[in-house]
C-alpha cells in the first residue's frame, strides 16, 4: 500500500506516518522499485496499535519507549507491562474525570429542563 492509501485507511496524514517512521514508532517501511514507500499488513498492524494507544492518550515518549523495548525481545516484557499498567491507570483517571464532568452537565441540563425553556 502507498502512504496515501494508508493515510486514508487510518485517517491520519502522510506527514504523521513519515514522522512515526522517523522517530521509530513504526519500523522502516520498505520501498518499491521506484523508491516509494510500500506498506505491508504488518506495518499496518503497527499503525493500528499506535493509533489505538495515541487515542488512549499515550504520550509519544512512552509509546516510543514501549516499542524500543518490544524490539529488544521477550526479556523486556515486564518493563513493557509496567508501561501499559501506568498508562491504563492514567486513562482510568481521565475516564473518571470525564464521567464526573458528564454527570455535572446532565444535572445542569436537567435544571434547564425544569424551567421548561
């Protein structure tokens, strides 16, 4: 797949894909005979993972560290797990805060409903 096809498939820009490759979030992308990036399904799985983790709020530095460790092999599994546990706790806190905000909005809306606007 070309970079344009991958960008469209995942709803991210070609510049973002190039940046992810440059900083090591995705492995070097192979090139076709014309020198154009040629994404494989394995490359796409990495992009799906990165996109999921970024949507969860994982910062680039934590994600980069995780991927560096992953590439080092199974001896880093415990450290990778700790990164994910830490990020999971942050996400759960964020979800809790958002739920509190949502509850407050619902109460405010209910008050307006009582005014029969």
